[in-house]
């Protein structure tokens, strides 16, 4: 007589706890700051598939503090940089320097407190957000993969892509082997959240998906987690192979991705402290030399 009601009671407690967890998550989402309206749009239809220059002009920015009302400590303190159209520009620097924040401001997840962010010569505040984001692909640090097949994941980038196009882009990001090794090919399941892929493979799948949309600008936040040397090289090669049809702005946590970048921007404590190629910076920037030395490149 007792066992069944007890079991039901325990199940009910578990259900309530799950519900409370979900409610907490909903509250979190509802508490996110709303984006400002797009009513100040001044230019439309200027961004397409052609690669665009990105420019930060004396940008100042702070996230809001935990109360959600006052500005927190400054994160960017007058940062200026140029990422030329169709080139690969890497942001490097110590953890917390503000590199990922630069990407968030280019994508206009937040508005600057001072200065300007220009994409294709236009202040991002003057552009419709939908247009900015359609022209931009953003691959975050722990890029998610969806439960489903490789094909399902890729078609999100371009629903009308043919199998030949999917295979070509997988080759471009060094995932061709993954398909070739399996009888199921593009129908290979990636598992819940892509668990059947390694972190490096998930990131490259996300890059492949992004490239299928032929973005004018690719914003890429490299994973901080360590990759084995094969995955590290595969990621570096995939980024290097993107070519001049897309401007690439990459937050690089490993120098293997940056040594052959067209331009390297060194960020420290919210400011740009040096810019140049790897060879130039080894000669001119003590901070870069130090980063490079720690990764055994000089
Ligand atoms: P890493 O190399 O570790 O990724 P980073 O140079 O990319 O670092 P950011 O992620 O831009 O640095 O962070 C800069 C500062 O802003 C850090 O002090 C960080 O704690 C803070 N920060 C980043 N994102 C947020 C956020 N969403 N809300 C509040 N503070 C944030």
C-alpha cells in the first residue's frame, strides 16, 4: 500500500524540480537585455556576398554590471583596428583582453559606449541588424552541432546546397575523411549536441556550415580548449583555405592559426597595442614575442 504512493511522490518531486529548472532558464532568457530597435537605420541593401572591410575606430565599451543597471569595468578602452576586405585578420592577446568582445560588437550584440564600428564603411548602428547578420557568419568558441546527420547540420547554412557542394565544403575544412571513412557518408549521425564529433571536428563543421552561406564576413572565435596537434593543424588549414571571397576576423588562441594571417592585431587590456605580420611582430612587439615564445614558435 505504501510503496506505490511513495514512488509516485518521489516521481512528482523530480518532475517539479525539472519544471523549476526549466522555469529558471526561461527567467534567465527573459532577463536578457532587449536589443535596441532598428528605427535608426540609415542605409539598406549595401551588404551582400562581396567581402567587406571591418574597422573599429576608438571603440570604448563596458558590459553592464551584475545589477544590470550600471556599467561594469571598461573592457575596450579606445580600441582601433582595420581588418581589410577579403583578408584574414587575427586577434591575439592575453585572456580577458577583450578579443571576443570585438566580435560581439561587430555582430552588434551590444552597442559601443564611444567610437564606431564600421562594416563595409558603414557604422553598424546605421544598418538593419538582419542585413548585418545575413552578411556575417559567427562561429563561436564551442560551436554547437545539432542532433541529426552531417547533412542536416550543413543544410542549415544553405538549404538548397547539393551533395556535391556539401562534400566540397567538408573537404575544404578537412572533414572529407570523416565522410569517406563511413558507409553512411553525409547521413552519418553526429549525436546529441554533436557528441560523436571531437571539439575540433565540431568547430570545423560549424565553419563549413558558415561558409556554405557565402558570408561577406566570417567572425571566428577559436576554441580555447586544447586540441590535439592533428586537429589543431586541421583547424589552422581550414581557416587558411577560406580565400579572398570572405573577410575573416578570427580570435586566435593558438599561434598555428595566425602565423600566416595577413594581419595580426595584438590586444591587451582593451587596447590595440601592435599590428603587423607574424615576422614583423616578433621584431616589434614584446607582448607578441612573449606569446610566440610560450608556444615555442621563436
Ligand atoms: P579569452 O582569450 O579568455 O577568450 P578575450 O580577450 O576574448 O579573452 P573577452 O571575452 O572579450 O576577452 O572578455 C573581456 C572582459 O569582459 C573579461 O573581463 C570578461 O570577464 C568580460 N566579459 C566578457 N563577456 C561578458 C559578458 N557577457 N558580461 C559581462 N562581462 C563580460
